[in-house]
C-alpha cells in the first residue's frame, strides 16, 4: 500500500464536470475524501439556517431546487451567504479549507471547487507543509450546464480556457509557475 499522500484539485467553470470527476476519483482511490473549498462555509450556512448539514445525492438535489428562501435555489443561497462572509474576509473559504484539512489530515484529499489563486496557494502551502504531493486538473466537459464566463469566480478557469486547455488536462506545472507570481496571501 502506497504511503504517498496526495491532493487533487479540480479547476473549471460551473457545469464543467468538477463534481462528476471528484466522485469518480473518490470511487477509484480507496479512503480518499472530498474537502471542498465551500465545505466550511456550507457548514456555517446550514447552522445559520438552523438545519442539519446534508450531503451526497440529497445535497445535490437540494442545491438545484428552490429551497423556500425568496426563490433561491440551495446553491444560490449558499453563494449569497458565502459571498457575505467573503466581504468580511476575502480568504475565509481557503482558510476554512485549510483548517478542515488540518483537523482531518486524510491520506488523499480531493478538492472539487478550486476557483481562486488564494485557494491554489492554500493547497500548495498545505501540501508543502504536511508532505502531500499535489495536482491541479482542468475540467471543461461540454455538459448542458457548462457556463464559460470571465466573472471573478471563474478567472482561474478562464485563464486555462484561453490557453486552450483540454478537459482533464493536468495543469500543475502552469499553476505552480503562475502561483509564484500571485500576491494573494495564505
């Protein structure tokens, strides 16, 4: 059995196959766990709404349906709460991710939602400090939900879109080089 600890982070637009790819890898790598950048904020949001956190297919269903809050889907509501927290601290998502990883210290971590440079830097920092190998994988599966954009939350994926990266490209060397020029903290 391999003692190599690994982090695999998926980068891509909404609907690009990040969650699907994460689930495939979770099934393939025994004992791996998904720790998404949004997990810490999601837990806080559920607490704020006074509901028990939900996961798996139940969560997937909840996030796409109207959830009873002014016509918001679950995903919209979580984004609204998360963006509010980000106004107070722009790095809160990656800080929560780092804390969760420190708490759990699993052998294999799969990140399904890497979207910002400070999240990249958090992954690289955690991997370096705690002896993990890491890879970043670009997703752009042409699903009916794929939404290519150059909005703030998609700028990281958009850079690779402009570079004509293909679906499932391992973009670790480019990420390492670009991250070295990034001034975001963490």
